C-alpha cells in the first residue's frame, strides 16, 4: 500500500515541472528567438546597406572625367558642344549640363576610358558674354570645364588658353617631356623635367600662341623614350585642351 | 471490508483535484508570463528595428550643393539629392560682414534636384559660406563668391 502511494505522489510532482518546462520552451520559441531573429535581420540589413554606401562613396570618389567645350560649327556658331572624356574605370552617367546658371537635363552614358561629344546646345551668344560649363554625374559629382570660361567676342568664340596636358603614370621618378610645335620648332618650355609625386607627374604646355595644329609629344625616362605621340588641337572645331597619357 | 474500499477510493479524489488546480494555476501564470514575454519581445524588437532603420537612413542619405547663383537679393542654392531617401534640409548662408540668412524645411526627393531660395542682400565680391543641414544631422558645406 505504501508503495502505491509513493508512486502516485512522485507522478503528481512531475506535472507542474513538465508544464513549466513546456511554457518556458514555448516562450523561448515564440518570443525570445523571433525577437533575436528580427534584431539580427535588422543588423544584417544595416551592415549590408552600410557596405553598399561605402562602395558607392568609393565609386563616387573614383569618378574622373575631363570636360571641354567648343563651338559646334566653327568660331561663329550659336551652339556649343561639350566633350567628355571618361578617364576612370567606371561607366559615368551624365544627368545635367550647366551653362552659366541654367541646366539642361540629359541622360548620356560615357563608358570607361572613352570620349563622347554631347550636344549641341543652343546658347544665343552675345558679344562680351562668357559661359561657364559644367556637368553633373548621377553619382553626384560636378565637373567643371577643364579649359576654363569660354567667351564670345567680336562675333567669334574664344578660350583663355590652348593647352597640351601631359600626365605620366609610368614607373620611374624623373621624366623629360619634349613638345615640338607644328612648325617643327621645340616648345619654349621644352624639354621640361618633371618628378613623379604621389603616383603621377603632370605638366601643362601653353600652346595658345602657336595655335591649332599637330604637335609631337615625347616622354623620356633617362635616355629611354617611353612615349611618342602626335596630338592635334583643332580649336575652334574641337576641344582647346588635349591630354597625353604616358 | 466494503467501507475500507470506499475510503480508499475517496482518498484519491483530493490529489486529483489538487493536481488539476495546480496545473490550472501553472497554466494561468505561465500563460500570463508567456503573453507578457511575447508582448515585451515584440515591443523591444520593434523599437530596435525602428532605431536601426533611423540610423540606416542617416547613413544612406546623400546630397550635394550642385550650383549657386545670386540675383536681385535672392541666393539660389541648387541641391541634388543623389541618395536613396528623401531629405529635409535647412540652408544657412553666412556672408562677409556678418550678413546671415536661412531657409528651413526644404524637402528634396531622392534622385532629384531642387533650387532653394535664400533671401539675403549681397554685394559683388562677397564671400558666402553656405551650410546645408539635414534633419538627420548630416551637413554639406559650400563657399560661393558673388560675381
């Protein structure tokens, strides 16, 4: 008889423990675990978006384009053409072109390392008026015209300077740049010695006085010729600035 | 013998009732704790998600001052929102000589440009420091020289 009672009591004691355990497991699975999952999901979204924005900012910083403007049909044209040279490894989308204080909404895609002429854009030029041109990219960068302000004087377009820009990224520290004018004479600044600082060396040659024509640019590292290129400045039928990359 | 049997069978009722009552109490208290836990967990999770999303919007908003011009007492500040969320912006303009003006609560939708006009009297050659402050505490600065 006493054996039966003991068995009965021990069975009775287990009911609350089992129920309590079930409730605990229920709370764990229906409240705590979903809560931690939701929090984890929010954290994941946050980290993912943060990473995306870091990439976006990096891409934005890497965007690099040269912008030049020239009259569309010769020096007396009423229209301007904007030349864009994409010098980065990313595709750039041009969404706006500013001419002074007004903008033209556009949608041009400039592939990596390629050039594109945008326009033409009618500006109704008046004598003595000046035009500042810049372009906005979809990533939020604004690039101003590399040749400065373009002006309209005495019935024709003028720029401040005609330039040949030489950018050297080749290995080495000291370089000599030789520029030969269309006449065959050397440029007054030639040969120019440049030092590579921070990954590249840059030298600009003013060719406003010789004017449009074909120039020869040579780059030497020591006695070794590392670059030889003929470049043509065709202003006012083309950009007033040309770039040589070595 | 009969009464003994009856007694023995009666003795079993009280423990059964006690077990039922105890189980009912455990279920009731457990259910209440369960319900409270679920509610608290939901509130905590929602608060956490909301604060995370607020912080997320703060880090993903992007805007820039694209162009500034001045004409007849009005400073035109063109702001381009190149981010993925709409922004509410306050524009402050401080010019040389202590001239100050602002334009508050300007909404710029995602991927759009908006011209914010700030009434301020400036002279040619003045330097204007422009601060664009978003309601999510991000700032963009721009310096403009009046032509």
